[in-house]
C-alpha cells in the first residue's frame, strides 16, 4: 500500500519545528504527505514524527539534541498491521513493490532495494 500525495509546504515543517501554530499535512498513516517515499514510509509499520519532545531527553545535553532532531517512531498496534498486511507475504510484497518503485525513480540503488526486501522477508511482521 503506497501513499501518494502532494508535497507539504517546507515552511509548515520548519514552523512546526520552531513551535509555530499548525502542522504539516498528514496521510492516512499519520505520516507527512509528499516527498520521496522510501519503502519504510511507503509501507509503514508506524508513524514517524518530525521531532521528539521527550521531556527527559531534553535535559541530556548532546543526547537530548539528537533525540529532538532525530524524530520519533510510534509503532502501529497489531490490529492496524493486521488490516494493512493480512500476512507476512503481503507485507514483503508491499515492501518489494515500494523498493522497486524507489529504484525505478533512482532514489535508491539496487543494493538498497535488495536490502529492503531481504530485511522485510527476515522481519517478524505478521508471522
């Protein structure tokens, strides 16, 4: 399942990072719309946040900055994974399709594509 939408405004992402009102447009996976859709975004296992505001990490000098800028990943519950990917094979096929699309668009190399597919096959998703 590949999410295809128009790119969000760069200024919306900058504004959100700086704490301005508003947010970037999101797709049905609650991930930012548009941009380059690498396989882990096109076939999501959760929601990727633009930044993390963990209050504990904020007090740790270098680690806190890395957490803030590195973003946040919130995995989908099993019920959502079951709806998106009825079985492990469906998940692997979706990743392979997204990886082939990324390769076709020259966003990744053949080695990257093979890595995405291999890791999807090795994963425990819906096994």
